[in-house]
C-alpha cells in the first residue's frame, strides 16, 4: 500500500477550505480516503458563526473515523451520521436552514480485501484505475449538466438549484442528502489505484483541457500529485495574464489523494 496526499490553498493568505484524509486500519487489510471541497460562501455570509474550514475539519474527521470504525455500515449511512454529528455541534448557535450554511463536496472511498466502495457528491472527482491501466472517472455530474444561464448569480442558484430536485446537492446540514450521492462498489481485484481530486486540481482536465482523466492519472503516476497541482497553478497564471473570459476563482484550493491498492 502506498498513498500520497497534496493539498494547497488557492490563496496563501486564506485558509484552505479543502479536507483530505487517509485511514489504514491496524489490521492492514483495508482502508479509506476522504476528500472534501468546502464551498466558499458569498460575501454576506451564510447564517453561521463558523468558517468553512471549521465545517470541513469536523465533517472530514467524522467521516474518517466512521468509515474505519463501522466497516459494515454503508457509505451513505456513514455520510448521514457524520452530517448529523457535525450539524449537532453548531445547531444551537447557527441557522442551519440557510442555503449557504457551511457545506462541501464529498469523495469517500473504502476498500477491503473483497471490494472497493465509493460515494461522490457534487463536483469533486474519484478516478478508479484497473489492473490493465483503464481509468474510470466516478462523477456526480449534475452541476455540469445545468445550463450556464441557471448559474448566473448566487441568489438564483441558492433559490432554485442548491440542494434541490433538478439542481445539485452538497453536504451541508441535512443528513438525508447522503441518499442523493452517486455510490457504487467494485471488486477489489478490479481496482489498482484510487485518486480523488477537488475541482481545483481537476481543472487540468475540466477547465484547461490539457488531457483526459487517463492523462491526468498518468501525470500523477509519473511525476507525483505535487506536479499536477503545480501544472494547474502555471495554467491559472497564464490564463489570468491573457485576461481570457473565465468564471470562478483565478486560483482555487487544490487537493489530490492518490492510493495504490495493488502493485503495478
């Protein structure tokens, strides 16, 4: 087993809102990974006294613990319990019904000698590589399928699409959102590596079109996760210098977790 984790804030003067964790049980016969991408609220806040890093640290910590300590509990239930625990820690002080209460995208994977389970919620990415080198992206693409006009303003998104049917879902305060995640299971023998990326790292494919997911994994395998993040930063700087039309942040928090489950 070999694992690699890189996480870098988009702005060194702001806290990293991503969370990444890897857990390997003492038995040595399985493991889990968790990657969260915290959703930056608009300037007027989100009805909560706590920051996004506060939220992702607590949700990520709960997911890391529960995925390992309760191996027979399905990942949807694991996420539901972690959300309930996190919500309970600030329900008395914050408006958890606010559409911008702290929230995050989720990638959660757990492997045993028999299977690899996965859960993806919103626009972070999980790549599963088979022993023959084929790469399968495990995605929740609901946000990508929405027309750009529907995403014109924060107010429009929050009132019509965020955590709503016909829109997209993120992990916020409602434990029932776990049932909206993309989930599945693969035989352990069919998975050689798992790689989770927040959308800040996935920009190499999704925004800058430097290659496909197989090319992205090939870069990570050849040069390491740090190299992917460095390439994304170079592309972001070049894009900003050209002043090309773009949406979103110039630099985003970027996280990569790479786990080799079997030898090449």
